[in-house]
C-alpha cells in the first residue's frame, strides 16, 4: 500500500520549532521543495537518493550533524542551503543540475577541499572560506597531546 506522502510536492516549515531528526525522504519522488530552516533539527541529513525532482533544499540554521550525503541524483536542484549547521567531512561534488544557481554551505565543519564548481555556486573563493575549522585536538587538561 502506497503512503499518501509519495505525492508530496512541497514541505515548508521554516522557523516552526521542529526538533528531532529529519525523517527519511525515500520514496518522495514528487518532492520539489523541502524547506525547513531555522528549526532545532538534529542528526544527519537523510539520503537524497531518488529525489530527482527536488528544486530547493533549504535546511540551514539547524543542528544537523554528520556528513553531507551524495547529491548525484539531484538533477533538478536550483537552490541548496545547508549553512549554519554542524556538518563535517568532505563536501560531495555538486549535483549534475544545470539549474543550480545558488549554494550556501558554510559555516559548517566541512573539509577545505578546492572546488571551482563550489566556488562558483557559493560566490566565494575558496567556497570554504567561511566554514568553521575543526579545533585542534586538545586533551582535557588544556594541553596538546
């Protein structure tokens, strides 16, 4: 039996006081807009596989952690905003969307890997210039080692 959510086209709940993890978006193949900035969402960004109709992914200003999942299937994406979270690790390659014109990636704890594509999409060179660097490991007594 199919869930009625498979027909969901838009979910917008910015500054709505949402908390907890973002639920799985699997199977929401009609989804065009997922806009939930300025909430208290936690945990990782769920897989974005199968969301080829997604035009806007705005999940900035939450408390999301983990790595950024693959963006490879987001062939319709126009706007990506994942800034002001606690994401770590490498930034995957940009999605193969000819319509992607804007990306906000930082601040986050993303690895500073050179990417001319991300430079162009963020309008910043290097794209990671406003990302928060990970602190150097420091022992509990405040001294390195």
